[in-house]
């Protein structure tokens, strides 16, 4: 499909989304608030989805109608809905949040089309579901999810068990743009020891250690609370009781110790390569782009200029790109320079 057709598809489907009365949908207030925030940027996100579709289809050398697509961590389901609107053969939506599942179900009913399958679960449930039905998806797309997955090694082990799956992840947690990185690090410091969460993640770990090890001196309990940054409650005792050395992942990355949800974890290309190498996968990154659909004419023009610079600036463009895409495929597939 040519780029012009993709852009026409974006404009046509954006019109359908903009016409929906979301306040009347039988979905949670949380999801309605999320859609309100997202609505002004519908076309921007659809362009991101179109980029992923185009690159994924080019990589697997198939037309949309021939493809079984996984929308992993699909949230409100806009990627799944768009995929069906432009003719993907089979679309499987997956999300562990029941509120999101209810939202995509309601939107499918409102539009009269949508994902062929809606699964509530994680990568483990997806793998079991595909194996039970002998379904072999060719393409998986996941937007703004990978930076929150707790155990990436397990996550990739389960996804790569789906044979010959081409995976594309988008994430705003880019390690290369210094402005974005500083903003994310500030947020991570805030949820770790500041006011970003109440109680913050450090306080939650400290409370857990105090409750389970009341004989520990206060200074030692605080030391272990610092040392266990990036661990969920289930893994903290092994470190504390074994007096084991644990090295938190980077100086800022931190997660909710109860849920394991990472707070915008930042990882390098090398880290993703190391995680996927055991499963025979290669990884490459692509540069993202800014939203040109602005109500302010000056901002719109500035974003077009910056996007043009990103496109022509080679690797240096990563330093100004607002997000990255991470593309994963079996070793030996990517053409050598």
C-alpha cells in the first residue's frame, strides 16, 4: 500500500473517530478521561499506527488482508479498529485491563467493526490462546507498552514462542533525546522519593521491609529499601534475607513494587538486543516524529521542519526524535549494509 493511501486511510478513519459521542459510551470514567486527552491528537496517533503498519507489512512482504495482526496492550483499541478499517485479515486485541477491554468492545459495537478477537490477559494468555487454536500471527504491534512491562525476558520468551513473529514496539522512553530523557528521569525521581505517587515507591518498599523484618535497624531497612528499587514485593525477601547484591536497572528506572508496572523505563538499543539475543532475534530502531496537526500554525510549521530534519539527519536524528520504534525479527532477516 502506497504512502498516499495510508494517509487517506488516516483521514477517513479519523473522521469516524471524531464523530463518536464518547461520553455516551458505557465505559469507565477513567477511559473517558483518557479519550478526552487523546482526542485532539487522534490523527497524530493514527499516523504512528500507519507507520507501523506500513513498515511491518513491508518487512513480512504481505498485503493487509493476508495478515493476522496482534494489537498487544491495545488500550482503548484504536489501533485494532484502524487495522480492521483498512482491511487487515484478522486482528487480535490483547490487554490485561478489564476497563480497556470493555472500552474496545463498546467501540466495536458503536462502529460496527473492530478486532476479530478480544483477549483479556498478558503475553502468557496470548501464547496459550494461539497455541490452543494453532494460530500463527505474522505481525505484532504494541504502542507505549514495552516501557512498562515488568519482566521483559519472560515477555520476549513468550512472544518469540509464536513462530516467525515480526514485532514492532513504539515507546516515548527514548534514551537518545536529552530533553525527553531529563523529563522522564524527573518523573521517575518523583515517584521514587518525591511527590509523584502517594505513598511513593521507596516508601512502599520501606513499609514492606519494616513489616516483614521488624528486627532490622531503621538505617539498614532504609538501605535495603534503596537497594531493592525495581523489585516487586515477591522478590524483595530473597535480596534482604540472602544479603544478596542487587543492582537496580540504571540510576532512575523504578517500578511500582505492588504491580510491577515500570515508570517509563529507559533502555538502550544494546539492552533490547541482549534481551532478545537468547531467542535468536535481531533488533533495530527507527526514529519517531512530532505531531504536525496543531491548531497553532507556528507550532505546526515548526514540527514539519523538525520532522524533515529528523528524516535527513541519520543517527543524529535520534537526539531530537520524540519517540522510537523497536523492530524485532529472527536473526539473518535484516539486510546487511
